[in-house]
C-alpha cells in the first residue's frame, strides 16, 4: 500500500462544495478525490514535459562540446593548455 501523509489545507467554500458533490457522486472520500486531482495534475505536467518539442533535437548532434558554445567554458583541447598558464 502507498504511504499516505496527513496534510491540512484551506479551501474556498466553492472548492469544498465541489469536493463534497464529487465525493457523493463517485462514492469516494473527499481525501480520495483530492488525491486523484493532485495525481492527475502530476501526470499532466509529466506528459507536457515529454511532449515538449525540445526532446526532438536531443541527440541530433554528437561530439559537440556544448558547454563551450553555450556557456563559454574551455574546450577539452584547451583545458590542458590553460592549466599550464600562470596568472599574474
């Protein structure tokens, strides 16, 4: 069984009314309805992340030193030469 944590939330009268009506309609507890709504939100956010067109470009380019071009960090071939430099 899934571990459950007790929480206390403040809701508007309209939100409480909605939960009561849905609870009666579905034959579930208000807690179960609240858990279902939160889980649906979590799954919706995850799906939105997975559907992001950004993921279509991931892996398109191999071997490019992304950090150098995006953040300006030294390229791998520059790292050795930079460590021998003396700052004055």
